[in-house]
């Protein structure tokens, strides 16, 4: 009955990662990597490959709908430029990851997460009066492309999915309101921009078995619907603090894994 254990464990991984993803508006990659290592006992490369492969189906659709129903919008030009950068960075990150050791990946993961925490802490809460729609629409294409490239590279190299980079880049770097930044990030959980990176891991057999993947996908569908329901009921400041706490815990766990 090992297949049943794998389905249930995968379901737990997907549910927790989906809840975290939906609540903080990031792609579920970071949670999938952490909990694949923790609950499924996988090595770092396999956890990252599993994360990328299970993010290909559009499991974040329910979450997008929840944010959209609450009045948040995602300008199409943002999606286009970030998506282009994501494709470029994703392929490069995937090839780079297969050339380094688990230890290098783990410490890179830690540094990356700590850098995102620092950006979130340094970014002050924005006052409601400055959140006018016109100001949010006109971001220059170059920073959007750079955010997408960084998100794609982090997705390919660390299996995170890029959602953290997108959310933090928009919210902390360009003062986009937290709920809107989270919606943009979730949009990329239903667009298969990480396909090049996922194919690289797939071709090298760096993934868990299919029963666990089925369980993860089922958990993601449920979690990414419940998470946004909770997020829409709290303030921007609370969401930012929740993201800081989540990313900090992820970084602490990866430090423990890298040292053990």
C-alpha cells in the first residue's frame, strides 16, 4: 500500500503549499520544495523537479477567481513582459541547477529567501490614498522584464516557481498594493512559463512517483481555493507580515537542512 501512503503524503504537501500560496499570493513552489523534503523525504533536486512539474497544471485558477472577485486586476502588459522574462530565466536556471550539488542549491535557496525577507521588511506599508489605479498601470517594461527573468531563474534553479520574486518585486520594489501583486503572481501559476525548466528536471528523472504527484495536485486544487478566501478578509499589512513569517520559516528550515 505504498502508493496510498504516497497519495496521502502528497495530498498533505499540496494542501499546505496551496494554502500558503493562496494566502500569500505566491506560486506554491517554495512550499512544495520544503514539504516535499520534509514529508516525502526527497533530496533537493527531486523536490525541486517535483515542484516544477506539479505547477504545470492550472491549480491556481480558483485562487485567481477569488482575488478577481474582490476587485483586484492584473494589467495584460505586466503579464506579457514578466512572462517573457520568465521564459528566458527559467531555461537558464534549470540548466544551472543540474550542474551543482544539493548543498549549493540549499544555501542558494537560503540566501534567496533571506534577501526577499529583507526587501519585505524594508518596504513600509503603503497608505491607501496612494493606491490609485492609474499609478499602478504604468510600470516601465524593463523592470517588469527583469522581475520575470529573476522569477524564471529562481524557478528553474531552486524550483520555487517564481511567485515569491514576482510578489516581492512588485510589492516591495514598485509599491504595487499587496493584494494586486499577489493576483499577478498567481496568474503565473496557471501559465506554464516554467515548462522549459520542468522539462529539464523531467528528462533527468528528478521527480517523485506518480501517486505522490496525483496527491500533490489534489491538495493544490483545494489549498489554492481556501487560501485566497482567507487573504481577502485581512489587511495588506497582515498579508505582508504573513509573507515575512512564511519566508523566514522556510529559510530557517533550509538552513537546518543545509547544516545537517
